[in-house]
């Protein structure tokens, strides 16, 4: 038996060099801190908007503006993905990855200085530019730098480690909740501290990433492109050639389903948890300061549980995709995500049901391990970052409508509702209807190719 065959049957990490591990670590940290930023926003967006909107704004209106802020953030994410995905193919994955991390870390910190709804939304859009660029660049960097036999396992673990960033955000929320309860921090300023804490680790990571080198595979293709005339990072080339246009458009639809499902529904779980707990405590006559502390604590706990489930879901997807294929793994994940999401918003009624967050997180985030593994396998080196970012991010222009649509639908369903319980019921029903979006991804799978066991595609 050949040594290469032995490697393919052994652990994916067996033959990695120290530099391979360095590349993997830098790409993983860039994405981990990216997800920390995202989760900080999700956990504290409602508190931020309660502080930034006029005093006395109706809670339903605050949620609607939360949907608007999320849509603006996701639109920035989509724009940044398109821009930096192309630049990563043109000028190098490592250079652009460092730039995007710097961008999102600085503007996450600036979000804490917001004085009103508009400048908060502007900071979130610019943060989104950096956030959107990271995924395609990090995935392409790892896919091009590590040996082929290690690609599936490494990319699955890279995506799974994003859950560590999300869990860290949950721990920050719990810590801030304890500060509020102890009286050392005001609920009105707690969100500012959270955004500042979210920006620091990524900013420090930038100085280490300067040591990254461009993958040798990319260097060779970049040199050849000058001779062949085939553009690096060209959207004209991506969409003008039928060979790459089909997977680009189908991959985009696949991602739209997962992104709307997560950002338009799943990541509104903190609002459900906060409202259920707040309504319960308010009915008992508990003071508002204590309610704010308990809500922050349990929203943080819910985030940790949800992302622990996510971690194992992403690891499971990578394992299953390696053994049975990408499409069977996606099929299970889409079906599981739809059922788990519908059930969560139907049956979650208190802290005793927190375990349901782990099940929803398991399936919803498993899809994103699939995106990390599958998308780079659809495009050649000269278009790998561009194609991956196109699929993962251009769909976000449509996916950005998910939170907006949820806000509008919720207002329609909550029309005439007067009590907190009636408004919460309308929120639950909205999320249940929207969980049907996972069916779109399931249907799209039928038109995509299976890439398990195939080499990365090239033009020749």
C-alpha cells in the first residue's frame, strides 16, 4: 500500500507540518473572533436599541429595529464578501484576511460609541464588510495551503471552532449579567462594554497574522494567469463560463436557505429566551434591575448551550460528509434544522427547555460546516475565494431580508395584541412559518454534484 493511501486512511492531521498548523490556527482564529463579534451583536442588540431608541419605545418596535439592524449588518456582510472574495484571488488570501480582521475589530469597538440608531447601524454595516470577507478567505487559505487529504477534516474543524467564539460571547453575557446584578454596571451601558470586549482579541490577532504567507498553489496559478490571460478573482469569468456559473448560482441558493434559517430565525433565540424569562419574573413582581440581570444571564446560558450543540453538529457533519458524501450530510442537516427550529419556537417555555437550543444549534450550524467543506470544492484556484464568497455572501443580499421580513410579519401577526404574552405568541408563530426556508436548500441539493473523493477542480 502506498504511503499516500495510508495517509488518507489515517487521521487528517497526521502529516501536517508546523507551518500547516500555523495557517490553520490563524484562519480559525480569524473566523472564531469574527463569530464572537456576531454573537456579541446578537446577544446585546436588543439592549443597545432599547438604549439608543427614544425612551418608552414599544418592545415590538424595538424588535423590529433589531431586525433592521440585523439586515443592515448582513447586507454589509454580503458586500464585504463580494469585495474581499475577489481581492483574495487577485492579491492573495493572507493579505486580505489580515485586512478584514482589522476592519471588523475596529468597527466592533466603535459600535460601543454609538449615540443613536443611525450611527449604530452604520458601524454595523462597516463591521459587516470585514466580517463578510473572512469566511471565503479563511476557507480558501486552508484549502490551498493544507494537503488534500486533510482538507475535509480541517475545514470542518475550522467551522466548528467558530462555536468557541459564540460560547465566549455567552460567557461575556453571563459575566455582564452578574455585574448588573451586583450594581457595578448599569443595564443602559452594559452593551457598550460587551462591544468593546468583542473587538480586542481580533485586533490583537492582526499583529500575528502578518507572518502568513500566500499558498504556493495560489502563487503558481497567479503567475500562470498572467500568461494565459485567465483572470484571477473575476466575476465575469465566474458567471460567464457555464462550467463555473452553474455551481455558483446553485451554491448561492443553498447558502440562502441556511443563512436565512440561522440569521432570520435561529439567532433570534435570545429574544425568545429573554422574553419568556422577563415575562415570568415580571408576573412575580420582581424589580426591573433584577429582571435585566436574569435575562442577560439566561440569554448567555442559552447561547452557550446552543453553540455547544453547534460545535458537535459541525464535527458530525464533517465526519458524515467524509464517509457518505456531502449531499447525504446536507439532506439530514436541512431536514433536522427545519424540524428542530419549528419545535423550538413552539415548545420553549422556560429555563428547563434550554436543552432544545442545543438540538436547534446542532442542525442549523451543521449546514455551515457543509458550506466550508463543499464550496471550495466547486471552483478552481483562480476563482476559489471569489466563488466561495459569492455563494456564501451574495445570497445574503436576499438573506438580509429575512430579519426584515420577520419584523414585518411579526407586526402583522401581533396586530391587536396588547399583553406581553400575546406579543410573544406572535413572535413564536412568525419564526415557525419562516423555518420552512430550509426546504429551499433541500430541493437545491438535487441539482448539485457530489464532490466526495474528487480532486479540487481546475480550468484544464
